[in-house]
């Protein structure tokens, strides 16, 4: 079965931290899936992401539905190592509910804005997104907040929310 | 065409690299007009920063085009700038360094923005050297 070597929420998608640090940390991957409806609709944005992807790694930009279908169609002989990049917790929860094999969710990039509260370093979320992350955690998926794999201890959602009460 | 027409320059980088690079260039060749810098702050999204780069391009005198100089090919500043390449008169080069910036600033009165982009890539690569090897080559050759 194909393996999700990293499932990450990052609204910059493919960029320096992902390409230089995370890819090395997880021991490389064969393909990067960006699972995002808005990007799926924007051919130019897809081309720019393809350009930013490291040489030798295939980028696939899918809608959430296409992602779910792609995983459903993977056979047991499929040995691809996949990095999955998502825009927000809603996308992650949807994929997890549809049995996309995400064991652990890395939250690495969600920007600040009106109605959003800082969670960890420069990661912010709306109240709704915090609830969605909790729902993901309740499904047994470990939710970790970490921008880069070293030089950043990171934190997990459980202890973060415990500390807030 | 007016004699003083020249492409504007926008340096877009992670943290304050662009600002520092411009200061370093100005130490060497003096104060520059028509050059702006923009930093990517942590926590900015790709699409949000794309719009900021677009605004920064729009704020410059675009008569002779804008050369956008980026620090890292594949990084968010470069990705966000690439998303502005559909605008006419905009060119982007990645891997900005001091040799590249100096060459661009010194030649931009004479070149179109697309020519300036070509020159920038050449000058950036040509400015990288192993100093010991350069020295040894000189000693042997002498």
C-alpha cells in the first residue's frame, strides 16, 4: 500500500521549508499530492507549484474528491511514498473521514487574520478550525504543530489546548 | 523615449535579506532610485503574498518594466513573484546576490527589462568563485 510520509497543512504549499527540511526529514518521497479545490481550478498556480517541486518528484494537484478516489484505487502493490499538502483543517478532516491513510497531521502554515487566534509560533486558526483539529484528534490522528522539523520543538494540539484552559 | 527611462527593481526575499543586500550595494555604488524591497513575513500564505508582490509592483514606476529579484528559486517569494509574471513588463530572476544586483543597477539605464533579466542571471553566476582556486590559478598562470 502507498504510504503518506507526511500530511501537512501549509497555505504556502510547496516552498523552501517543505522542499529543504521536511522532505529530507521524512526520507524523501516519490510524489507530492496537493489536495486543494482552489488550486485544482487554477492552471497557472499549478504550473508554478510544479516549477517549485524538487526535480524527480511528481506533483499531482487534486481536488479532495480526486484525492479520495486516487487512494481508493491504489492497489496493495502500490509502494509510492506520498507527501500530502493541504490548505486547511477542513480538507484534512474530510480526507481522514474518507479513510485516506493519515496517521499523523502536521500543522505547519496557517496565517493570521481577522478572527484568527495565534496557536503556535506563526500558526493561527479560527475557532472553527480549532474545533476541526480537535475532531481530527478525536479520530485518533495525532495533530502536531511544527513549522520545521529541527530547530523547532513543536507542540501537539492536546497539550496546547490543555494549557489554554 | 526619455533618456532617464529605466526598469524599476523589486527585491523580494525571506526576512530582511533584500533590504540588507540593497544597503550593501549602495555602500559600493551609492544611493539608488526606483528600487524597492519586500520581505516575506512568517505566517503569510502563498496567495496572500502573491497579492502583496502585485501591489509592490504596482507601486513602482512601470513605464520601462519591473525586474523582480528573488532570493530562492522554489521558495514562497519566488513562487509569489512567478504568479505575477502574467503582467506585461514584469520579469523575475531568482538567486539574487550582490554581484547580480550591482551589475543590474549599473546597467539598467541601457537595457530593456528582458535584457536586464538575462544579464542578471549571467552576472549572478559569474560572481560566484572559490577564492583559493582563483588565487592558485593566478599564481600558476603567472
